[in-house]
C-alpha cells in the first residue's frame, strides 16, 4: 500500500492509482485493513462523474487484460428495474400525485415521491439485496476466482435524494462471498472518514470501508 495518507489525495487519478495498487499486490486484494471485510469506497466529486466513468472503464479493461473478472453493477438500473416492477398503474399514480403536490408546494411533491420510492430500495430487502444476489451468483459461476474478482457498484447519484449509500454497504456485509466490492461515491469528503452524499447531505461518518 502507498505510505501517503489517503485523505491527503486530492485528485481522482491519484485515488484510482491507489485503488489499483491495493487490488493487485501479491497475496490478493488489500482494499481493507479488515480480513473479512472487503469493501472500499472510491469518492469523487459529483461534477467528475463522466471523468470517473472513463477512468473506471480503463481500470476495468486493464484488470480484465490481467486475468481479472470485473462485475459492474449500476444502481440506476436496479432502481429503474424496481420501479418498473411495480407496474404502469402504480407509476402513473405516483407521477400524478407528485405533480399535484408539487403544484402546491415543490417540497411536498418531493417528500411524497421519496415516501413512495424509498420503501422500494431501502433496507435489507432493497437495492442491497439486488446487489448481493448479483455478486453471489457471479461468485458461484466463477469458483476459485474470488481474489481475482471485483464488483464495482456505480451510478449511486441516481439514488439521490431517496437513499443514503452508507446503508447499502451495511446491508451487503456478509452477503458477497468475500468478493471485493468498491462503491463509486459521488460526494464530498469531510475530514478523514466523513462523506457528504452528492455534497448535499450532512456529512456522514458512519463508514467502515476504506475511502479512496
């Protein structure tokens, strides 16, 4: 691992370089200081979204060329899948309610939308369950490859303002068959361990994973 403290890094390129080094040492990935907790967060500024995608794609290609399995999970897709699963009548009702409430008070419209969408994606049966299922199935299909497999969870910005991503990793703990998981986190870093989702939420220090 690099001897430079991670919180001193200021560029996205440096963070990705550090992640690359910690994924590929002899003996397997070292993205966490805890043996049985293979989670990490790659924090980036929300305005760096497109740059982040390019750099992560380049890292994925590099890893695959070196014999890695890279599993990419889009939280945006999982969110849309959950909404579509409710059916067209439900979606139409939610949209009409949001329009009606927003015409009176924009904040009330947003609150009603959050109340409808939040229960679909929060908790242990929400998006974390979808992620766990995808990762577990991938691990089963690729036995003996855990130390050369990485799951990259991205497009977290699509969850704003419905969901705190810190809860996602909590519910994933113990359900990923030891596959290293990296969450791409759009937000701002406050101090050593606190993160502000999309730079809008009050900084949350409830993060166990290593932050790059």
